[in-house]
């Protein structure tokens, strides 16, 4: 025996649709949806009325005005495609306008920043041609990203040399040496334990070596391929910790991991120092979809399983004949 259709009063219908009762009443006044009436004259919504109201709510969510929705509904199925195409074109134009506005704001901020004293300034090493580079601000976390051969390792080393109190941590992170340091330094051991708890990772193996590097000292820390030797779960937890980190020593972290630098994660934009493959001067970018450089950043990142296949690959510079 089939179940009889469920009829809802206006407040129940509005709750199911995710709209206000006032909005539902407005749909009715415009003739977009016509509720049924009980024997006592009360308004109720059956399956057909709910389906129509859901269409209206969906189109409203896409930014259609009620007059536009009325025209679409009167035209039937054939009227929906051109209406959606027009709305898509309008949204794309708005996205371009917003992207241009964001670029203009960034340019203005860059102009203001140019009047400040840089925290690091030097002539760029090979593979650049000695152009002047200035870093105007140190944030809690800056990701250093670029393709193979883009020069990011040399840039990282120069940053560590130039930043006051800076230190460079290369790929040779020895877990045994890290464990020996903890045995000899109770304060560092406590700091590493707190850090491991905060990130929610085990303080063993390559993770321990990274934790010791992060916990040791106070000056800016520049780390070569921060994900080196870390499994996918640890990389994900490290990335989540870095996204919520807004205090403490400044970290400049080279990465090619799409979970350490997760461009899809919710939250404020992550700051990236990007080294282009054409060896244009490195530039600071906010990893925001639609902004200049976003796709280039995304193209330099890969999931942990892909990174594991190419671990150890380096760019090769041929010797002159």
C-alpha cells in the first residue's frame, strides 16, 4: 500500500526549503507557487507545491530576481538553459571584476609596503640574473613554492642567511641526532612534546627530526621540503596546524605537497613565495582562487602518493663543455 502524500503547513514548508516564512509568502504573492487549501481554508504544501518552491529557492540562491524566475517558470524547461547561461556569464563577469579589484588593492598595499624597510634584501643568486629581491614582511608561515629548477632552494638558503637570526634546515634531518639532543636538553624535550601534542603527530623518526627543528630557537626558520619523509596523515595534520598557526617564530617552508599547502582548505588565504619556472623575480602571493598566480601555485603541488614516486628528484644543471 503506497504512502499518502505529506502536506505541510507554511512554517514546516519554509523550514524544509531553507527559506523564511516571509520569503515563502512572497513567492505566493507573486504567483510563483500556489498552495493548496484545507477544508478550513488553511494553506498547505503538497509534493508538487514543494517541488515548485524548491526550484524557486534554488534559482534565488543563484541570484535570480523573482521577476526573472517568473519568466523562467512560464517558459518551461526550454527557458531554463538560456537563463542559466546568462546568469553564468554575469557571475563570470563579476568574478573578473572582483579579481581586478583584489589586484588593485594588492597593488596599493604593495605601494605602501615599498615605503617600509624590508626585513631581508639581497641580489638574487643563479638561476636569476642578480635582480634585487626584497622581503617586506615576515608572516608566521610563508610557503616557498616553485617547479623543479626554479631556484627555490637557493632562494631559501639566501633568505636564511639574510634574515636576522635566520636558520636553514636542509633535507639531512637525522632522527638519531634529534633524539640525542632531547636526551641532553630537558627544555627542548618539553617543547617538542608540547609541539607533538599540538600538531597531533608521533614524535618518532623523521617527524621527531622536524619537531626538533621547529622547537629549537626563536629566529626565522627556513626548511627545505618540510614534508620530506612524512607520511600522508602526518602531512595533513602538519598542514592543518600551519593553517591555524598565527603566532610564534616565522616559518618559511618549501613544499611540493598538496596537503601541507592545501589550497582547498577553508580559512584565510595562505601566503606563498612563488618562484616561476621562467626565473622571473620571486613574488609573494595570496593563494586565492581567481587571483594571478593561483593556477601556477597549484601546478607545483601534488598529493603525497605522487610526491613519494618522485622523492629525491632534483633539477640538473649541465656543465659547460
